[in-house]
C-alpha cells in the first residue's frame, strides 16, 4: 500500500500527554475561573523567563499580538513600517489595520529572512518600526537590524510566530527587539488546541500598554482611555500550553535531528538538484518548517501528493503582489529574491514524532520525480 505521510501529526503528542492535559483542564473547570486566571499568569511568567524578557502578555492569537504591539508603540496613520514580503499575511495586515503603511522589502535568499540592506534603503522620515519575521524557525540578522533601528530611532517588533526557542548568537527571541510576538496556533512548535498568542518585552511601559489594550483599553475596569481590543489568552488554552511547555526544548532538538536527517538524505540522493535549508552558524534554528528550494516546484508537489506525501507552499504569492495591497503600487520584479522564493520554496513534513522511514520515503519520491524528467 502507498504510504501516507502527513505534513503534521499531533496524535502521538496528544497520546503521550493526554492524562496530564485532561487533568489540567478538569482543574480549570472545577475552579471555574476562565478569564486571565492562574494558568495564564503562569504561562506568561514562564514564557517571559524562557525568552529572557521581563514581561509576557497573553493575547487571543498571534495576529492580535502583532496588532497590539504596534498600537502600544503608537504606530498609526501617516507612519510606515518595514516588513518582509515573504511571510504570512498577518505581518503586514497588522500594520495596515493601524492605518499605517506596510513597506515591503526583499529577503536574504539563503535564509528567507528580511534583508538588512533592503531595510536601510527603504527608510524614510515616516518610518516608525521594523518587523523582522523569524521565518521557518530561524532568527533574522538581528545585530544588523538593531544597528539600523538604533541609528534611526525605530521600534523593532519581532514576528516570532514560528520561532519560539530560536536563538541568535546566544540571544533568545525578544532580547534584541523592542517587543516580540508569539503564536500558539495548533500547528506551531508550541501549539494550543485553538488560537492563542503572547507578546514579550522587557519594556515596562510598553508591557503595561499591551495589558490595557488587550482588555478594551480599560484601566481600571469600565474606565477607557484608549480604544483597545478584546484579546485575552484563554485560560483553557493556557492550561494546555502549561502542560506542553516543559517539553518544548526536547521537541526543538527532535526537529533539528529530523532536519539533519532530511539534509543528509537529500544531498545523498539528489546532490545540488535540491537546495536544503541554510542555517547560519551562529543561529539555533528550531525548524518550524523544513523548507527546500526546487525547480518545477508545483509539479513536484502534485507528484508527492499523488504518492501520499503532504507538503505545503509557504508562500505562493508574495504580499507586495497581493490584491489587497494593490493600492501601494508594487509590481512584479520589484522584489526579485522574494518572487523567486515564492516560485521555488516547498516545505516537507516536519514534526518531532516524524519517523526516519517516513523521511526516507519522502526523499525517495523526490528522487523518483527528478529522475523521470
């Protein structure tokens, strides 16, 4: 029978943690404290400490984390925020929702992360912030980005939705930026069983602003000085995440092991026909995704699907060419590295419980595809 290799399989993880998770949820139900209770407070403390930051502010999801972080920094109409075009929509969508203008820049073709030289060229008198995205689990070049931000007095809001646990030159996500935003969407390296997110920062004033914004801009209750959101991390999701969080480092190590296996197998089978992920020597890559670059990407994806292998393309249309941002006037050819990556990148199945025989099958099918041309 043809093998079926899923992009992600959470069933084994749940089976291993089932009793602990159900016990934790039962405790929440028994105490009947469902909003900003002890589980949220514990997760905020633990994730902040893990990130070497002073504050964790739990919010409803990763997109809201970006929205609230921008609001806390005072970003609004008339401002510009520099973002990569090769990322999920939420990064730029959050900027646009504030009334500010997303300014799209190109990527480093090796890492897929935002290119510092492109940032420098895009800065104007209206620039207020930079959002580096730590894509696929590897941090962007934060020293170069911080030098630019410091020179121009700009906020750095790290989009770390895919990168909890990642490191850059021994520094964690959040240590070099003004704020950082996590997503705990179920598919993430640390995933809830629904939507959840968090902002981390060591800036006391910004942390307090984020806390106020997440509860309708209210402080004290029923007294509103700013227009905020209803965006709180759910107590039930926090209880689940508190069970999972102690396992995060082990899961990251397992992801790195799977990535090393993929790279070895691919190079042995296909040589330079496939471009495997590039990991900066000073980075700790947590491999939220294992993303390769190939020719005839769409044909390969269709072939793998026919043979039971799930894959994902992140992201087939760059943000600067999305219809919703047509008012900004970008055109094809403006960001060549981004546009090339959008045609070549494909992510293979990746999760800690992935078996080596499954990886061997994936690579065998990729080899079969390119051997037949």
